[in-house]
């Protein structure tokens, strides 16, 4: 029996220094649609959860009581594809400027986990992974880039 192909789920969140419509956040806010479009066109991209500020009626939103908190939730074919998007190109340029827009002392973080090919995780699954990572630390079930062993990539146990 063959092992099903797995993809890498990614959920991250951060707290902006001001509301998304504040002028000090405008360069970031204006770039989000372009960066999201580039993600969707990137090699290895599989799926992305809507936009960072879904309607209030969407399950699990808002993420926190603070409207400055935004999130990104996506699935990628491989760790290499996600890393390339996060750290290089237009997202990488904005990632390197994150201290301009995000409060480094406020809630922020991310979690990675494997999902079966074709599975679209929901916000409940994402938060359960965040909670598991916080409570138990990195494991085979949830991890960060620093714990991700590339040799244990998709399709391997």
C-alpha cells in the first residue's frame, strides 16, 4: 500500500502596530492583494484561506478581540515551496520589513503541519495545531521551520 502524498499546512498571525486603515500601515495593507496573488501563482502553492480579514460571520473569525491581528493560512506542496515564497521575492521583501508594521511584543506566531493531499484545513484545525504546539512543543504532528526535517518530507512517515 502506498503512503498518501502529504502537503504542508501553514498558519501564521501577527498584530499590526495600528489598525489596517491607519496611514502607518498603508504600504503593508496596499501590498497584501499583490503578495497574495503572487503566492497563488507560486510553484508549489495549493490553497489559501480567503483573505486576511474575512467577514465577521466566517467561522472562527475574528481571531482575537484585537482588530489589529491578521492571519495567513495556506497549504503548499513542499516545505521548499513555502520557504521560497516566505523568504524570497516580494513576500520576502515585506517579511524583512515586518518590524515597521507589526508589534513585536504582541501576539504572533505560526505553526506548520502535514495534511493529506486534497485536504483543506479549517480554522478549528489550525487553532488546535497552534494550541498543541504551545502546550507540547514541536512534534511530528505540528512544528516550525526550525524543527522541520526536510528529509521527512511529503509522503514519508
